[in-house]
C-alpha cells in the first residue's frame, strides 16, 4: 500500500467494516482529513466483516483473467500486515475438491496466470488429509500461497491505527439516514449534516435501505448461517497442516471448511444454508440450519471428533442481483464525489485493500471488477467464502 502525495481532501466514510476502515487508512496515508461514521461501535460486531477468519485466494474457477488479476491479493495483505505490525494472515493454503478433469483444467489456468498450484490425485488427497473425508474419485487442487485472514484482528488493528492518526475522526453510534451524492453529504439520525470533498458509503447490508433509489442496479439481501467449533487440543497436530477446503463435487458440494488456528475455531458453512431474504432480521440460527451444518461437519471429518461445544452465527450481506457479485458504483451525476460499495457478493473481504485503493484514487479497479457492464458501476462474481 504505497504512500502518495497528500491531497488534503475532506473524506467522509459511512460504515466501519473492512472496506470502510481500509479506505479510511488509505486516505489518511494520502494526507486526507478523514471522518468515519458507524451506527454501532467501531469496529461493529454486527458487521458482516466482523468474523474470526476469511479466505483470500487467487483462483477464480474457469476465469483466467480474474485469477491473474487476483494474484496480487496476498501481497497486498502482507503489506497491510507490515503496516499494522501484527499477524493478520495465515498462509495455510486453499484446497478445492473437484473432479480430476476440472482440477487438471484449473491447474493449467492457474499456471498460465502465474499462480502456484498443486494437483493432488485422489489417493494423494486421502493420504495427505487422512482426518478428512472426500467424495469418490475427487481430486484436490491446492493453492499453497492462499490462506486465511484473521478478520476480527484486521478490523480491530486497523481501527487502532486510525485512532492514533491525527487526521482521522472515528464517530461510533452515528447513524446516517440520508445521503446526498451531489453534495457528498449525509444527514444523521438527529438531523445534523456532515459533508466532505469525497463521500464513500460502505454500510454493508444496511446499504439497500440507505441508498434506496440511488443505486444504478438492484441488489439482493442474503442470509448465511455458519457453524464454529473449538477443537480439542489433542487434534491440533492434524489441524495445523490443514488448508481451507472447498467442495465442488460430492455430497458436500457447495460447502467449505476453514481450519482452526491462531485462536480461531474450526468453521463450516455451505451454499445450502444461504438464502435470499427481504430484510435484516433474527440473528438466531433456525434448528434445521444448525442440523444441516452439524451434518456437514460430521460428513467432512473422518471418524468424528471429540465432543466439543459448537455455536452458529447468522450473517447478512448484499449481492448484485444480476451477477451475484459485488457492486462498486459512483452515485449521482458524473463526475460524482460519492462512491458506494453497495454489495460485496459474500466474498468482498479479500478484495478490501484494492477497493480501498480504488476509492482513495491510488490504483485501477480491483481484480475481477468489470467497469464496462453498466456506466458508473463495477462488479465481480459472487464467491461463497
């Protein structure tokens, strides 16, 4: 994340999730005067990005251009880790379980894009990860340079960095109720207004109501259930060598497992428990969804595990209705001083440094974002993790 010539802009950011906080950091490093507002605490535990861990990887299945562009992501997170002076990235690798033919094709794609990859034939897969269960003759495609971001730590440490910066104001419990794109201004719940030279709205799932009538494309609200289990200490040896596992075939297709480590739990979820909803509602997981996740976990781990408490979490996020992916847009007449990251598509955490660089004016659009689909917007395809 390179330094740039100071601009002295007044930057107003709505939302203290990962995209909002990293954009604040980038703008502050430019010399901007930055104000960050959030309707809750900063960081906000209710935000979709406030989680134990998230996946970062280059491989976009069947998409060589997006894979080539996303190859820079681990490096960007490594730069941020150096700036924050705390570990936030675990290079555990990401394994995609798929047919031998698909794995072979995607390995060629990765190599053509300059991304390191390793094909694990069915027998190799079972030998290397004997504590896990894999379907039939499935193979594994391993991206060893990929890994896990310690999401909660990213938010906490970025907020700490911002608090120590003289040019930044963090304003928790300031709910924005109206946005004026042309004036780069917002109205707060109490009736007061704030304005800047640049306004960036990154309010997560709440963006749909806040930006009603302003977005250039419709978005869909999704609710995702996730299950966490704290492993028994006796299992640590096996989990220490376990990558993120994503299933594209067999009975677990659409599911994924994030290994525990660095004081995080084992985490599983699946597309089967992700569904569109009309509004942000309950944070309690329905019993049927909890049973589905428990079954998924038991179907992945060979021979079961020692009994341990498990908990679930409900996450809400927005996706571009047409693409299922992210939506980054300028609001209002062009040229507009107002940006909105209105939808993340479920996989926006990993690209957050690049979204921040784009909005701050440092670099080109993030990998996988297509700015040509409709004027003033950008999107990338939905990714489940």
